[in-house]
């Protein structure tokens, strides 16, 4: 009784005036994977209560605290600022031995080039300019003296490098230092060696920063200057309940042991269950609004929630709600519908990390407003070009609204807001580029994709028009009926139209077996003269249609139109033939294998398919009342046969479909004015 009362209350709150279709059945493995990801989302959302302290700077104080005694507390914020100021001025550099080896190799190349010049009769290209006097010295000097000269040059480089070679030293100063290092040599070899040293060292450095020594020097300087502290007297107010905790107040609270750094299991469990409930309700809402929701689509929504949570925790205060909430909302609204996008936006906003400062609250409010606009607009976009315009307009609107609202809270840097808008625009553009891959991998059906698949020049539709022209014309007629019916009961018009175009593609396996393609020729079923074989051929057009749908990568919601438009209907003509031969023939052998329509859209197509031939066969003098009665009989026959039980379509909607089908029929049979055709006049010679 309680369950029935709760269910009745739920229906009243949602104002359900028509039946809804039952959600699709998930396998146990799929349900387990979705629940596992829900738990992972809850774990990430509640992670701060396991690893972070109970208080943090920037959060609202949960209590009022006063200093129990006088104390001098280290001001960690001022201390860190002083460290950052000292970093550029206190960097300790040491000699890099690897750089020394590389510079030594450069010098060796120069020495070898000079030795080759000494042993050659022809001038060569030298690493340094050699004067005529130096060239004469090289040709007359002995091998022992040349070796000794090279050794002196190497030793001079080692002495220079051991003192450290700073980057950007002028060439003249390097030349002067090298000359001083080679002072014991004679003038000619000294000048050549100095130029060779300066050439090998110019533009290079053998120094690198040592973080350990730099940090020790910084700490020594801070100790000399004095560590910044906060003077606290007994009874001083540290924090007031509800006010934001400043960094200095946090240091004082931590000093007096008022900050709990241990894990809080009960608090964590509460937040874990809260986040788990949000993720679970998100999945239930998605299935409620989209009964054909696939497990991989639910995993996409939960995965987006998980990524959003991870980035927001990693970036902390730098996380942008606009960047993390709007792109997934737009993607899910396109692929699963506006209600699903809004449900994800609500879940993401509820799981946004606390604490909420005034600035964070305003930014989250702006992100929620922009995300709502994106979800509503995405459901109406019918082309990639319109989505591209949306990807440009949303960041601009978010930038303008955020800038206006933040003026009353904080004067933000326009560069930061502009960068945020550019990043959002870039993500939306990247989403448009990756949308076809996402649609294929997760089975999403966007408006833009439906419009692309409804193009009559698509390979499969073009093949249908050429190989089975009668079926193609029949398809176009049914598409018109189904579209008008979907518009009458506010179903998905684009899905119905596109599904109608593909529902009979399986007839390509043998067009001549279907009456609309036979023309004035003989019916091959008469030649076959086997009702069971003819029934198998009719069932084959469903099976072959599903094969073509897989081959041409049709989305699953479109492929569902192929078997569901026939449901489990009887093949009445061949059943009658079979029972004339064998009255005990089982009816099940002459029924399509189904399934019956599981959505309002496939039910509309089934009814349009059943009424199309009957409407076209009505005599010219048929009144609108008679046409409605005939359509109503066909629809009631489908309903009494159990074909509409799982479609979620109501009796009131069935009556609207009757009127819609008759409206299309009335447009088809409009009268034309007979034009007189004058007789040809003869010409006399």
C-alpha cells in the first residue's frame, strides 16, 4: 500500500497524463558496471573528507574560537611570500661537469683543426682567423712544441671553467681572460691560443642552479632577517562562526590544535552516500526521460561527472565551473536530449567541491545559467553550422554576464575572464570536431546526425531508390504520415522521419517479392505457391534490414525502426492460404518475430505503415468521417493485438494520430482544375 501511495504521489507531482514506456532491460554486467562508476564518482566527490584537514583557509568557520593563551605563531603565508621574493636573488649556481665535457670537446675540435693546418701546405678553413706570423709558426714548430702548446691551452680552459662561466660574457672579456691564463707562452702562440679559447667558450655557460643549496641559503637569510610571526593575546577572537577563515586565522587555529588533520570516517561516509545518491538519481532520471538509454550512454554521463570532479579537486580555487560544466552539458543535451543535459548539469552543480566563497558562488551561478541555455538550445540545433554558432555565442555570453556580476564581489582581471572564455570556446570547438566519433562510439543520435542521415543522396537511400523504386515511394509516403503524426503528439519528429526512410531497406535483398515493386508482372509468390516460404521471405526483409543497418553503421535508435515497425503482426494473407490447406496450421509461424514497438516513435511508424495502403485505396468520394473511421479501425486492431503495449502511447494520442493521418490523406487527394487541351490545327500546304 505504501509503495502504491508513493507511486501515485510521484505521478501527481510530475503531472503524468499519459503512460510512459518501460525502460530497456540491462544485463547484470551492465548494471554492475554503472553502479561501480557511481561508487567511483561518490568516492572522488568525498575524497577531501578523507585526506584534507577539517578546516581550510577560505572556508566558512563552523564555530567561534578565541585564543586560550598568549602565543607567537608563525605566519606561514607571509613566510612563503618572503621565500618567493628571495628566490630570484638567492639562486645558488654550481659548475656542471657535463657542460665542461661538452666545452672541452669543442676545444678539441679547434686544436685538431689547428694541427691539420700546421701539417698542410694548402690554406684550410680554420675555426679562428690565423695571421701570417702564426701560420709561419705553425709550419716551423716541432711536434713536441705543438703538443705542449695544446696542453697549455687545455689547462687554461680548465682553469677558466673551474671558476664558472656565466652566460652572455662579452667576447673581449673572454679573450682578455684567456690571454692572462696563457701568460707564460710567447706572444704568437699565446694570441692564437687565446682566440681559440674565446671562440670555444663564447655564448656558452657551465653553471646550473642547485635547489638544495638555494633553499639552504634562503632559510639562512630568513633566519637572519627574522621569521614573520603573529602576536596573539589570551582571549583574542580568532574566527567567528560563518565568517571566512583567513590564512592567518588558520595558522593560529592550527597552532592551538583546533584543526583536525585525521580522517573523519563518519563525515566522509555522509558525503559519500550523498554523492552516491546524486549519481544514482542522475542515472534514474536519464532512464526515465530516455527509456532506450544504453549502459554505455549512462557510463558517458557518469564519466563526464567523474572527469569534472577530478579536475575541480586538482585545480582547487582555479577550477572554472564555466569550463568544466558547460561542454558536457552541451554534448549530452545533443545526444540524449535537453532533459538529460539539464539533469547532468544539476548533478555536476550539486557535486561541485565546497567551500563556496562569494566569488565561487557567482561563477557557479553563471555556469548554471549558461549551461541551461546550452542544453535548451542544443535540442533545437539541426545542423553543425548552428552548433558552431552556439560554440561562439556561449563563451561570449558567459564572459559578459560573469564580468557584470563579479563587479559587486571582486574586480576580476579581464585577462583571466577572457582566457576562460577562450578556453571554453576551444573546448566547444574540439567537441564539435570529436562529435562524430562520440556519436559512433556511444550510440548518440544528435539532431545534426539525423538530418545528415535523412539526406536522400545517402548511399543506402540512393540504392533503395534505384533498386526498389516502389518501396522508395512507399517509404516517402509513410515518412509524411509519420512526421505529421509525431508533430501531433509532440514526439521526436526528426527521429520518426529518418527512421521511416530506413525502415524497409531490408527489401533490397529481393525487391521483386514485394507488391509495390512488381508492377504489371506476375507475383513470384504465386509461382512459389508455398505460404511458409513466402512468410519466411517477408521475415527476411526485417533480418536483412538489420544486417544493412550494421553494415552502414546506422545508430541503434534508427535500426530499432526496422523490426519494431512490424512488431509481431500476423502475415494474414499467407496465414489464410496455409489454413486453406491445413486448418491446424499454427498462427505463430506466420507472425513477425518482433519486438513490438518500444517507443512512441516506432509505434507511430507501425500505425502509419498500416494505414498508408488503406488510405491510398479509398475511392474518390470518401468523406473525411469515413476515412477517420477506417484509420481508427486499423489502429484499434493493432492495439487489441498487443502491438502498442510497450510503446508508452496513450489512447488520447491515438486519436490525435487518427486526425493527423487523415489530414495528410486530405492533402494527398486535393482536386485539380481540369485544363482544356485545344485540338491541333492542321496546316495547309
